[in-house]
């Protein structure tokens, strides 16, 4: 996966819609300046294929769904293919990064109860709590345990910018709010909500 990260201001100050932000970053990569994420060869990427996916964003306080085209590139050095995923996209999610952050912000600022926030966003309560847990886990991962205890979720969210997104991706090799399969193990037997093991 190739992440271009071309917008470095605070995410809540971007004047572009998520669709415009997507289009701007999707057009930013030239195969002459791309670097393969696997073999790190320079100027070796060429357009290979594309696929469509959904992008859900807020527009005039309503969720709007767009169909966008994601370009894939092939490395002439190692043969691997990579999708160019602009910053507004969260890998393996239809919802834009800012969509998710705005939903969470409503909760952190106590603007409404979780059920009302979810109804307005058109998401399930379980999706909301998955996003919240992932946000808090990635916040702690980025800040470290001690700094995480000091920083409120609202302050961290309001301070998020493209530099943080780029740094997070480079440091941990996955994107902020990207859900990793198997990253959070199941709770042990006997934990709340789990059946007890035999005694």
C-alpha cells in the first residue's frame, strides 16, 4: 500500500471535502518518483490496474457515499503490486478518516448519547465502539503510556494533522485507525462476557 500524505495541516482545518482531498492525493503520485514499499526501489512503479470502492464522508451534516477509483501500481524491480490509498481513506473501511473522527468527536464532547450519534451517522453501536477502542489504542500507541494518560481524547483529536498520520504510518507500518486482524487477542476464558473454564 502506498500512502502519499500531501496535506499536513490539522485535519479539522482542511477546507476540501474528503472526495476533493482523495482526488488531489490520487493525482499526486507519478511513477517516476514513486518508491516501492517492499524493495524500496525508486522510479520503478507503473500503473497496473484499478478498482472501485466506497468513500463515505459528511456533507452538510449528512453521510454521503461516493464511488472512487483506487489506482494500483506494479514495481518493475520486485514485481509486487501496491494500491495508492490517499490519506482520507482508512484501509479496509468505506468510511473516511474524518467521518470516523467527527463521529468520535461528537461522543468525546458529549454532544449526544451514543445511540443518537450512531443513528445520525447511519452506523451500528458496535461499529462506534470498535472505532472508539481503535482510536484510543492508536492514540496510546502513538503517544506512549505516560503521555496518553495526560492527553484527553478531544485534545488529541483536535491536534491531529497530516504529519501525525504520516509519522504513525512510517513508524508502525499501518495506518491510523486501520483495523488489523488478530491485533487484539480474545479475552481469556472467564473474563467478563466469556464462559468460565472448567475447574
